[in-house]
C-alpha cells in the first residue's frame, strides 16, 4: 500500500539515485531540480533547512537530506524505503567491484574518459542551485555579509570536516543577535520519541564491546564482527562526508593492519592499491560516496569465500548507513521542536545565508580544477557544459537524468 501511494515519489528517488553524480553538494542541487521545481514534494526553504540541519550531524549529509524528504512525505516507513532505494544502486555497484577488481584493468578503469564532464556538470548544478536559493535567503545586509564570509571560508577550507557545521552554527548565532525576528505563532513542543536514539547507542556500545572481546580472545571467525564495529563507528563519528570517510577507511583497513599484522593474523586488511582504486571509482559512481562501505566490506571478507564476501558487502552497507539514519530521524523532531522557540527561529535566517555561501564556495572549489580559460577545445566544452547545464535547469523542465546522460554521452564522444 505504501509503495502504491508513493510510487511517483519513489520513482523520482530511484532516478535520482542512478544519476546523482558529483558528491553531496551537487546531490542537493539535483534535489532542488527534482523534488522542488519538478514535483513540488518540498519547498526551497525546506530543502535548504534540511541540508543545513544534516550538516550538523555526523554521517552522509546528502543521504540524510533525502531521507528527511521521505520522512516529510510519509513518516518513518517512507523514510526507510527512500533510504534503501537511494543507496541500493551505488552499493550494488561498489559491492560488485570488490568481486571484479582483480579481473579488470585498474589503470583503464581509473582513467576512463566517460566521466570527464561530470565535474563541469556538477558545477552547473551548483550554479543553478545558487541562483535559485539566493533570492530566498539573501534579503538584507547581514545575510549578504554571512553569505560572503561563508563563500570564502568554504572555498579555502573545503576539506576541513568541521567547517560546515561551524559555519552553520556561527551563521545562526549572528542573526540571533537581533531580537526583532520572532515566530509568528506559538506552538506547543511535541513529545520526543527516544527509541531510535537508544537503539543507536545500544548498537554502538554493544558492537564495541563484542568486537573488543572477539579481538582479545582471538576468535577465529571474528572478522565480520570487527568489520561491523569498524564501519558503524566510522558512520557514527565522521563529519565532512565521504572526503573525510575515505581517508579514515584507508588508515583503518590499509595502514594500521600493516603495523600489527605480525601480532594479529586475523586483522582486517585491504591492499593499499585496491583501496586507492575503490576510492577513485566511488567518485565516478552515482549516489552516495558512503557506498565505499560496500566495497571495503566485500574486500575485507574476500579471503573467507564468496558467500562471506557477499555478507561483507551487506555488513559494510548496513554499518556505514545505519547510524546516519538513526541520528537524523531522532534529532529532526527535536529540531522541529526547537524551531518553535524565538532564539532558534531567528537563527534560520543566518543558517540559510550560510547554506547559500557554502553552495557558492563549493561551486568555485569544484571549478578550480576544471580547465576553463586555456586555449583548448576541452576548455570550451567545459564552459559550455557548466553554462548549458545551469541554463537548461533554470529555463526548461528537462529532467536531471537526461542532462546527466547527455554529459556522459559527451564524455564518450570526446
């Protein structure tokens, strides 16, 4: 019944999942086209708020944002279904890569040209998002100042994981200094449901204890247990998205085991070259970058047989995404309650201005590595893709998947 009632929405989620290239910032820009402009499932203000809120939490921010869209449409059941449909294509592809890695040409795979215009396309999506969000969030002097500072800080410190939540908090504090902005209505805060927060904490503690016992007692088949603890812990604590998660996984599964493998023969270890390949390929995949968890899970258990390797892909997927879902579905009702207080309500103006600054800074950051002004054909094509993507999104109703397909075809032709 849930599937039938929300079939159109879930179809849009699936199409988004197989065409959402470019990382979390570009994903949100694509959501703006798909779920705001084309289908009106949420408003621009709601999407900006969801994105800002998810930046404050550990885990996969674009995944959490999409989960909240599902939550708004149909509560927890639809949120869970939205999450599964969103992550499944990327996780299947990355899990399959763990099986196929040693049967394919890694160099050719890493240097494939079909994705050469994905970067410019992502910049075009972000440019469109900037133009769309700007009039909604930037309305006075203080929001202009917040946006400009947010743009500069995002550009120069893009790879620092604490930057985004710090900017959002500071932006909210800044506009809260004025007491002129108050809620139009007073509402009674609703009751908080604690079950998913307790579930998150119980799993976190239990996984840590059992994994440590398995390691200290040297259980012979402890790798699946250790794998779940490792991925669940990283999914619970990582801020900054996939660009922070991947170095953590590299250190956990490739660097650290090299130092202790003589003392611990059952330690999970993934070859450095294999890890580098997975980290490169996941950037070219549609969907969440956190799908790298499916690849590392499969690689971690590949020496235990194909059945256990499949289980490793499943464990890695659940371990890396479950914390994000539990945290966002717990904290979002609290956030909705807090918005009913004047202090938090006044903060939303600054938070929205910061989000626009982050979008603009991310656009500039992506464009800095794209050839744009050189006297080469590729520069002209890159500029054309950026401007063409933005203009098509802004002035036409062409669906995002068709634009993505056109950019992939362009990469294949040129």
